[in-house]
């Protein structure tokens, strides 16, 4: 019971920090919406339809949602570095709760914030011409939570060994941005050069973006659901289902969570 209470308190503190700093909400959705407006609006007419019923703006929109969720969840590690710099982390670590409870509370807190901000971006779906129903949105919630927890655990893992905000920001930029750009969030991954295709397929973020795209575009009339489809990820010629992609993200999240707990338990 004490462990659960510790997880709850850490989770609640993360939400309270968001409530007291509302500019974070604006900043978190402004960046992905900038991508959507500039690239989606600017390139839709130039690129045209990637396949029947799917123009570039529609194709890009799930990637923008995924970007908002992933970056917000990953940035949850900032709170650890901040607490370490100001000495609050020492008070947390001497509390009668395990290190695993602290890590899980941080991950769940960051994931909750990431889901909230992802839903704010999702509210713009009429702008790109998507027609979503309540079932699609309901199915999206656990998927967003899974993605946020998996990538949030990676952020916690990196932050657990960082000593300054500057160091974390540098590592964040050199880690999360290449992962997002190589995930197919902003371009189809069906006909890439072999070396780039290999990077895309070993990138865990690829399997986080793909199920969001499949789910949101599931009602769009498409010419084919084969491996050549722009909304279906293919691995060794096998079209991946949403469940298979979610399973890969789940496995990645379990490994990263375990490593985060281990790294957090190391001496400072």
C-alpha cells in the first residue's frame, strides 16, 4: 500500500506542476501544430494524394499527434534533473518508498500529461478533413498511454544519469529528434533506400507512430491494405497489425522501465 501511495504522490505532483505552469500546455501543442500547418498545409497541394483518400495532411496528422505524445513523455525526465539540481530529489530518495515506485510515478505522471496534450492536438482533426468516431478515439486512449509510458521510460533512463539541465537537453535533442524523423511520422516508409529502411525498422518510435496512423486512418477509403499501403507498416514483407506494433512498443517499454529502475538505483 505504501508503494502505491508513493506512486500516486509522485504522479499527482507531476500533474500539479503542469497545472501551475500552464504555458507548458501551449508550448507542447504549438510545436506539433506548427509542423502540421507549415508542412501539412504547404506540401499537401504539392505532393497531392499519397493514395486514394489520403493526402499529405491526413497522412501527417497521426505523426504530429505521435510527436506531441512522444516529446512530452520523453521530456518528463526533465523533472528528475530539475529535482536533482535543486536538492529535492534527495528528499524523495530518503522517503520510505522504493526507487521503483519513484520511477513508476514519474513515468505515469509524464504519460498522463502526454496523453492530455496529445488529445489537445487530436481536437484539430476536422482541420485536416478526417472523420473520426467515438470508437476510434476510445481505442486511441490506451494506445497513447502505452506509447507515452514506453518513451517516457526512455526519458527517465537518460535523466537518471544526467547532472544538469543543459546535458539533458543536448542528449534529448540528439536522441528524440532523429527517432521521430526516422519513424515515418512525416513521410511514407514503403519505398526507402535499404540503409534508411533498416534504420526505420530498428527504430522503436516507428512502431509507436504506425498504430496511431492505422487507427486514425482506418475509415479512410484506400485502394489497398497490402504492404505497399502508405498507412500500413511492413516488416520483412509482413503487413503489421495494430496489435503487433503495440506489442513491440510494450516490450520496448518493459525493457526501458526495467533499465530505468536499475539506473535510478545506482549511487549518485
